């Protein structure tokens, strides 16, 4: 479940275990091998190997997607809330 981390300001943050799992699945899906080759491609920060750099990359992408996802979800949530409130008024 998404949560707000104190150090992320108003940006979306995922628990470390969820970030690791997403990075693991992406690494597997893209057949990323062990080693450090991706550190130069995706790297920024303190990543020492492909696993760590994928986790950092996923964390950064989630933060960037926060605004995009909110923009997409807002109309859907608004419509659902309006339907729920209308159903409540009709009762």
C-alpha cells in the first residue's frame, strides 16, 4: 500500500519491500543479470550493483509517476464519489 515518507515531501513513496519486489520483477522481466553494468546506464546515487540501481530507479519513477497517476485517478475517483453520493441521496 502506498504511504507517505517523511523525507519525500508531498511525493508518493512505497515501502522498501515493495520497491525491492518491483525492481526484482522488472529485473527478471528484462533479464537483467547480476553485476554492475546498469549502474552506468541508470545510476545516480550510491548503487553498487544492478539490483541496487534498479531499486533506486524504481523509487525515482514512482515519485515521477505520482502526479501522472493522480491526474488519471482524479476523474475516476470523482465519478465514483458522485455516484456514491447520489445513491446515498436516493436512499
